[in-house]
């Protein structure tokens, strides 16, 4: 009896060409994975390894062998009251930077959709110029603008020889301004591209219903742009939590008596200024774990809300 066409055996039987399809994406990803392994995985492995040893200048120069301490560096770190003060300052400062960057970037992204072509082009070029400026250069420029002797800001505000870097909070505020200035273009450009992808009929319908600009953003644009806002938020958290150059340049290494220290600068001081490379590596591992935890928790909350990322 002839075998019927289109039977179950014909459908389920794998073709020779389909057997290797599962490996094809990995073959395409292999070069990128090799590069990431060399640039990311190996340094993280070395960071974690050094954090388990007593590794000082004596071990670097070969004068003494590295002594295994296990969790000793972490015990010293967690028992240091300065570490907890710096951690709290880092969390508060990074949170303020993230919120400020998102507010400025999203506001300017909406503004770009409201202005004509020439002002839009000028704003885009100015923002991209700020984004492309190296952190050291931008920090030096902002330090000059707020200089107590020659800076134009004090002259315009009539503050005389007021030093913005002397007080703890004014110094953090000055660094926050510079961080937002060099970070908001990424948020602005990304959110603007997302707004342009929203169908104009949706926005027109909301406007015809009498919704204000704030209501349109809160009830229409923000929910539709949530995947994009997730990306820029996570990127901003990572960038602002590990800020180094702006703090180091503007506050001259962490401010008076370390009043403006953040974790990245604190790790640098422990590792290179004090030659406690094992302790500095332990701080780096703690920072890595904190950022991973924040990112995973944020993504998990969005998944529970049914968002596709």
C-alpha cells in the first residue's frame, strides 16, 4: 500500500540541512564572544583573584610572595566605617545623577519634536558636542567656569570669590552638573528616536481628547517608550555609579579630607595611593556585584509587569 503524502513521519523527520541549524547562530557570535572573553571575562577573573590575596607593592615588585587571605580583604572592607560612608554617598550621588539625566534628556527629546528643523539641528549638534567631549576636558572646563578667581559664573551671580569645591554638597552639585551635561545627549537622542517611531495618529488623538503635554507624556509616550527608557536607565545607573574622572578632576582626588569620595575614587586610592591592590580589587568586586544586582532586579520587575525587552 503506498505511503500517504504529508504524513506525520514526513513532518517530524529532520532534514540533513536542519540538524546543524542550532549551531549556526553561535558560529556567527563566536568572534564577538572571543573578544568579550578577552576584554571582560578575563579582567573580571583577575579582579576577583587578586581580591583574595594580600597583594601590595612588595608582591608587585617580587620581593614577597602573594599571601592568600580568602575573604580577609572583604572583612577589612566591611569593617571600615569609611567604606560605608563612601558607599552611601555613591548611591545618593548616582541616584541624583540618573534622575537629573533622565529628566533633562527626556525633556529635550520632547522639545526636539516641537521645534523647527534649524533649532533642532543646532540643539542636536550642541548635545553631540557635549557627548563627544572627553571627561577630563569637560571637567576642566566646568572647573574653570566655577573658578573662584577667574570663573564667569561667580561674576554673573555676584558671589565674589566663593569656592564651589570647598563645601561637600556644593562640590557634589558641581560634579553633578558636569555629569548631566555629558550624559543627557545619550538619553535625548535615544528617546527622541523612540518618539519619532510612535505613530502620529496616537499623539493627535490624545491631543484632540484635550490631554496636556504632561498627560500625553505620562499616559501615552512613557508606556510606549518603556523598553527604551529601561535601556537608558540601566546605562545611566552603570555610568553614574562608577563615575571617576569628574570627581577626581573637579574635587582634586576626592575633596578635602575625602569628603567627596565615591567608590571608584576610593578604590583607586586604596589600590594605587596606598598600594593595597587586594583591597582595591575587593572594592571593584563589590561594585560589580551591586551593579549586577540592581540591573537584574530592575529587569525582573519589568518582566513581572509583562514588558518585553
